[in-house]
C-alpha cells in the first residue's frame, strides 16, 4: 500500500487515488507497520479490529538476541509477555518492544508514556523493566485512554451506528438466525471444495450458484430460517453478498489456522515448501508444518498458500518469513526444511534439508532402468502404445468396449470372480517421470488390458486414415507380440511393484525418517533377494560394551549390546512399531517428563520431513478450487478455501460461535447478535 499521510497540516490537499487495504496481509511484526494515521480514515477502524482480533504479536518461542549494556549482556525477557499480555509486543526484525494499544489509538500527547518509544521507534532498554510500568501510567495516561478506545471499538453495542439503528430483541434473533444460516451453508461448501458463485445471482435466475441454492434449500426445510433469510430478510441486509461470503470464509480459515498454531504450542517443527503455477499462471508457494503434538502424534498441517513473483531464494525466504510473522511462529523453533529439489533454499546452516524421498525414488528408478538399452527400448514402446491407442476419443471408446467384452466373457467362463470393487473399468495410464508410481500403474494396466490393446491396434491396421498410420500400427503390433516385450513387461512390473509399496509408505503424513530408512533397507533386500545363513552359537552373557552379534548372524551393524537390549528389545516388549509409537507411549506413561532429552531426540527425528506429499496434495486441491471456470479467484479467497478444505478435520472441530464472533468483530456491522439462548 502507498504510504499516504492523511493527517498532514500543510494546507495542501492533493488528489490521490485511494488504495484499498488488504487487511489479511497487513504486517504482523510491529516493527514493519506504518503509522495508523497513514491509512485512509475510512479504513482505520477495520485495520484496528484486525490487529485487536489477532492479539499482540508475542513470539513466545523466539530465541531473543542479547545486547550489550555496559559490561553486561541483556535481552528481552519472555516473562514480560505474561506480565503485560494484552498490549506488549515484540518485533523480531528490530528486536524491540511495542504497545499495541498505543499504536492503534495513541493521542498526540508529546513524551507522556515514553513518547514514540512504544509506537514507532520501539523500546530496547532491557535493563529497565520499570519503563514498561511507567508506560502504562495512571488511569488517565495515554496508554489507558488508548486501551479504553480499543475496548469500545470491539464493543459494537456502544458504536454510534448501533445507537442510531438500535435493534429490538426480535431483530437481533433474526440477524443471528440469518447469519448462522449463511455460515452453515458456506462452511459446508468450504469443506467440500465447491464453488460458491453462480453466473447470475438475481432473484429470477436459474443459475444462482451453490451458496444461494443451498441457502434456499435450508430455508425450505426449516421454518425458523425461512422467516429470516432471502426474500423475508431486509433487502439491504440479507447476509448473502459476495463480500459477506468472503468474510465468513476468511473468519473460518483464521480460526482453523489458530487451532493448528495452538496445537503446535511451543513444540519444535519443520516446514515443507513447494511451488506451482495455478490456473491463471501465477506462481503459488504452499507451506505445511510437521510437528509432534502434546500426545506424541506426528502431524503435517497445511498452513497456507501465498503468491510469489519468482522462485528465487530471496523471494521464497521473504515469503516464508512473512508467513512466520503473520502467525507468530519463530524461526528459532524450526528444525527441518523439506523442498522438492529447491536447492536454492540451502541458506540456513542450522536446519536439516530432506528432499522428497518419494520423488527421488521415482526419478532414480526411471533413470537407472533406462540406463539399460533393452529397458529403455521397452519404455519407448510403451510410450508409443499410449500415443497410438490413446490418440483419439474414438480409440478410447473402442478400447473400453473391447475391455468390457473381455470381462463379460471371462465372467461367463468363470475365469474371474465377481464382488464389490472387482472388475472396475480401466484405462491406460500415461506414465510421468515425476508422478509417483505412475510407471508401475501404467504397466499393471497394460498387462490387464493387453488383449484389448492388441485388438485396438488391429483395428487401426484395418481402418487407419492413411498408409503411414496403418504401417506404424503394423510395426508396433509385431513388437508387442514378442517374448522379449512380454518378458520385459512382467520384469519391470515386478521390480516397480516392490518399490511401489515403499513409495506409498513414504507418502503417509505420519511417516518418520527412521522408519523410512528401514523401509528402504527392506525394499533393497526384496529387490536383491539376499538371504544370509549361519551356524548357531553357544549362549554367553555378552559384554554390554561389545558390538552386538545377532543370531543367526547377518550383516553386522555398528550397534552395541547395550543399545540392542535396552532399545531394540524395549520396542519389542512394548509392542512398539517405530519411534512414532515410542513418542506416543512416552507421553502416555509420562516418560517425556522424566526423560525430556530423550523425548526431544525422538521428536527431532519424527519432525524431519520424509516427503512433500502434503504440499503436493495442496496443489491438487488448488486445481479443484481454482479451475478453468474460476480462474479469476483472488489469492486470499483461494487461500481461505484451501485451508478449510484441506484441513477439514480441524475445521470441523471449530465451534460455529467462534467463527461468528470473529466475523462480527471484523468491522462495524449493522446487525447485532442476540445472546445465545
């Protein structure tokens, strides 16, 4: 936003274009904010409400730096947040303290209460805590006057507009019913990822959109709602406008994110980041957090999506820092970063970088396999099958008909069994080098549909459009009907099938890096088909400092007897499967309190990201929310829809009243909510 001083006293009144403020993207860090007087007067109250609703910026898990004061080093004391919870803020960028109340409403009273120290310049004199209490002052201090103005702003019942348009209890109840109905419809659509708007939302339109149609359906089945919504509501207060829809969705998304941030608490976490273009070719960066909650469960939660102008390291880092500041997350709690090949982000020496194992596995398998000339030739033939058989809708229909006829014939001959989920309609799956398990899926479908594919190619040989097309099909069918091709087909299907289980396991949200490495070892053993045998040894009492020798002897590991008997056997006796269950068991038995360092090590291993599956799924959801018909949806609107759609399990736990109160406090509303009966 342009920095405009609307309170200048120079006498000049330049005509300037008013720039609408994007409230959702206002800077959270108090050191980065502009003066409240620099905003347009008509927007100041909305901005004030935004900051008051989001509470003071208090990065409680930040590692505050030390500053030199004479011979002593001092820093901001975390306890001060507890002493002054309602107004004290801290800027990570400037390492300074600020007052939220004074920033929003401080009158011009000179140096009273510290002047601009807690508003624009920031307070840094950490050795004098008494300055904080001096800033608060007495009852009539500038700080307390500002605080009372903040409280009055949030109390809409005392606003001038409310006094002028004083409502009866009946009107308040109708307003609550109307708002609640709109909110229920919007929340339902958000969870389903459905579109809201129609092409024409006028009263007589047959294409009003999902929201209005759902609201009308709800009214038709509830007499109380029917009396308060749509045609029975005041014409200029129906709570159905596009702005109302977006504000309710934003309130729902904010409450969902707040629930996630609360669940994280002061835990360590890792971030998973990826970038992709949306339907309107805008570069979008998705961020997810991986952490261990208070019960010891591993979680990956989608935090949001943000538009970036480019994918350079500086731009991405700046966008990540802005997201962290927005949600009061401290980078000092960051212990892992997962990127899908974004090597330009390797600029934080204190963090571990784990690339997406599933992507690496897919790329490695394809690259290694194609190094063999016979296998490379085989995959080229597979590509030609897809290009020729899948070249037109007509050929797709022929393939489908041939496959259906084949299934019916097999059922008649009792060659295949019937049952729920069996014999589903199939099609050829085109493989992609960066799509997980796509090569395996492609080969499986070719095997199941082999005879149907041959039939389609024979049809092309007979009815092709020209001689070149018929000749190409004739060459291809000759290559497919050879022992070499069929052998390579089944060989690669078996090899990729063994690794496919690993790929699927790596994409689980609760997968941990220790278990992932074990799965890699198991897959290697299955692929290599190696077995080790050994003669039995006499049972001796082992020295705990000696290296453990397993019986029967297999490949030696750098593991001492003490580790085997105290750690590995602990897993067995406790019926634990990996460190994920170990963390849960420690919390259940309160061992995380008795052995905090051990629990910290376990959680550190658990939060290291294994795959970028969560953000990949976010991009799949983005293509649902922002599709070809909705390619003009704004970034904030899309982000709110994505958060509530992807994290619907968290969204479902949010009380409707919480969303309603946040919506109500976004700005001065014409309607006032009645008390909950």
